[in-house]
């Protein structure tokens, strides 16, 4: 077997864990589709075959694409060989989309930002990630893990950590623990442009221990209220970041 570290290839070898992940999926309606990211050797895929023509796979490694086509000839036309980071969910004929995967950990950050950008096309995003990243997603203010991912994802999604998976469930075992996280888009409209909110959060955490009046210098603003000026990024809850963002301009 040829395994590429650069593509984060750690294959799940415990079928019970694959089944447990699949059982967490929300019901798939007839009009919706399911996209599996990075199917690799098909550990999750084999539990998704009942979805028939609603199932799509995207895998970057040609070797495993060829393998999957042989293993699962019924879905060979729906195995996309490509980079998920360049893929738009709106390309799929059935909408919205359930995204599922034992994700390539080396691109966790970009994958999560992609989920934010494409949230209008999502029913849910259910994935295995490095446990530490999952902890950052669900973290509360004032903790070490609290940061950009916590604020952005908690504003746009209901976030739920399901269970932790040991390295020995994979071949080869990764050097970190893993955990399964489910993101379900919230139906919300921000009182400010989303791009401003995202920029403010990113800026604030770049210098997380500085007072916001300093950390946010350089962003065009109306007037930052005193109640925020003397606080630090790690002290604000996600909703307070939304409020803070209404004082900024594009
Ligand atoms: N889901 C499988 C494999 C997980 S390993 C299992 O549970 O066993 C991660 C998989 O993502 C690998 O197959 C890797 O080739 C694939 N991958 C890595 N980067 C990718 C990218 N940018 N786009 C699509 N697939 C990618």
C-alpha cells in the first residue's frame, strides 16, 4: 500500500467507529446529497452505499480513486478526482449537502473556513479531525483553546463534539488523538457584513493578549466603545464579537 503523509493518509481500520460516525448523520432527504471528503480506502464509503445516486466522493490521490472505482463500480461516476479545497458544493446537482469525512488533518483549517464560506449549501458537516482542533472549535472564552475557530464556527453553526478516537483505530496511527465533530448551520443573519465580522475576529486574535483598542488598530472603525476597548480578544464571547463588529466598516 502506498501511503502519502503529505495527504494526511491515515486509514480507519475499525469498522465499528465508521458505523458510529455514519449513525450520527442527520436524515438525508431525497433532494439532498452527501459528499464524502477524502474517502481513501473507503472505510466510511462502504457504509454510505445505500445512498446510491445521492452519494459523491472527492479524493485527491489518483491511486485511491482508481482503487475506489474498482471496489465500488456502482458509484464510479460519482467519484471525483480532485482537491476538495477547489471544489464548490454548489456544483452538486442535489442540494443542500451533507459533508462527511475522516478528514485530512493537514488541511483542517482551510476545510473549516470552506465550511463557513459554503454554509448556505450545507445541511451538516460531520467529520473526524485532530482532537485538539475539535477542542478549539467548542472552546469557551478565557480558555487556552479559545480563538478564531471557536468564535467563527460557534456563531455560524451549532457545534457538537461527539467522541474521541485513539490513534490505534488508524493505519498508520497518527501522532495525535482524533475526535468527531458535527457542525449544523444556524439560521442567522448578522447585523453587519460577514466579512467584517470575520476580519475583526481574525485581527483581534492575532494579538490575543493585547487590549482590543491596540489589537484592532489599523482597521477602519467608527468608534470602539470603552466597554470593548480595554478588553482582550480571549475575554469576549462569540456574540460580543458580533456586536463589536458593528462598529467597523469595510
Ligand atoms: N476516509 C478514509 C481516509 C482518511 S485519510 C478513512 O477513514 O480511512 C484522508 C484522505 O483524504 C486520504 O485518502 C487523502 O488522500 C485525502 N485527501 C488529502 N487531501 C485532500 C484534498 N485536498 N482533497 C481531497 N482529498 C484529500
